[in-house]
C-alpha cells in the first residue's frame, strides 16, 4: 500500500510539474505577446509625434507666410512714397521705415527675390504681367521692368515678382 501511495504522490507531483511548466509556457507566450504589442504601440506613438511636429511646423510656416503676404502691400506703398518724395528729409525717413521693415522680414526668414532689368525671365520666381516687343539689342524673354518685388522664405515663394517681359 505504501508503494501505491508513493506512486500516487509521484504521479501527482509529475502532473503538477507538467501543469506548472504548461502554465509557465502560456504565461511566457502571453508576456511575449504583450511585449510585441507594447513595441508596436510605442513605435506608432513615436511616428504620430513626429508627424504632428511636422504638421505644427508647417502650419506655423503657412501662418507666417500668410501674415507676411498681407503686410507686403505696405512695403510696396512705402517704396512708391520713396520714389515720389521731393525733399531729402522725407526720403531719409521713408528709407528708414523700409529698412526696418526689411530687417523684420529678414528676422522671419523672408528675403526679397532679386530681379534686375535685363535678367532672363524665370517663371519659378516671377510672373509676367506685361509684354513688350524686343527693342534693338534686346533678347526675347528678358525682364524689361520690375513692377512689384517678389519675396521668398527658404525655397518657398511667398509672393511672385510681377515683371514686364520682352517678347
């Protein structure tokens, strides 16, 4: 009887150990599954954070560009006033205002698109609003007159220059 009892105890212990190993394997697989899911969610959140940061930066740049675009006519008006000013003191005062305005634009990363009379027309930074026939010694498709200055921020054009072009 005692042998049977020992066998039963051994069988119970083996069964218990097998059940424990099986349970341990289940829990280990479950832990590995949770770990994979955590890595996946962590990577998704990191990607979301990066996309969101890019969207915020783009929205800021777009908002800045829109505000600057609305202020550029003020700069144009001061330019016209400078051209028509009669006395030197008035010209000096208007010139200071224009310089301050350009300093503010530069601090925001905005720069003037430099176009000169005689330059080849570049449609990526300027729009032709007038056409003139070529005169003697003039090449076609060149800037004849700059009507409005253009501005850009980095590689993005905020306002295209308006020019007269020879044809």
